[in-house]
């Protein structure tokens, strides 16, 4: 999977986990819900777990759930977990500059949290349900 694919899938996984924070979610359930590969979901679980964003439990009642509240998980945190080699070079002349740019980029991404994304998804979802089967246009307008 391409690096950007890991970030996008991880973000989708986190929104599923955030929507039911007290429940344990299996990779198979999330994969089915997102119509993604369970293998890729498990790979993202591993990355997110290593970064401390989710906790995992094995066994019949196992799965994964958020380790932190959605308000404490920024997009930059997710990006670092999934794209750790972003803007890295072995060239000493450029590495310091790129390290600073990377840090500023991650900080800017952390201005948006998982809670904000979940709120936006819920808002769009409820707006979509209101418009299904109902025309907001008045006839003759």
C-alpha cells in the first residue's frame, strides 16, 4: 500500500473507533465496514498501536479501541504514526531544514483533531439523511 494509503486508512479506522470509544473493534469488523482488506487494517492497527494511539486486546473479546480521547489525537499524530519517513534525507546540508519543515507541518496538522473530523462526518451524514428523498427546492423557484 502506498504511504498516503496508510494515512487515509488509519484515519478512517480511527474515526470508526472514535464513533464507539468504549467498544473493542476487530480488524475484520472494521475492514468490512470500510470495505478494506483486513490485512491492511491490521497493519494500520500495528502502526497506530506503536504510536500509542490505540490499545489492542487479544482473545474472544479482543480488538482495538482508542487509547486517547479523540480531542487529544491530531492529524499530525496519525501522520507521524503512518508516514514516519516523511521529509527525511541523508543529505546533511538539507536534513536540518527538512526536519524543521516537517515539525512545522506536523504541528499544523495537529491543529485538527480526530474529534473535529468525527464531528464533521456526523454533520455531513445527518445532512445527507435529511436530503435523501426530500427536495430542498421549492417548485417554480
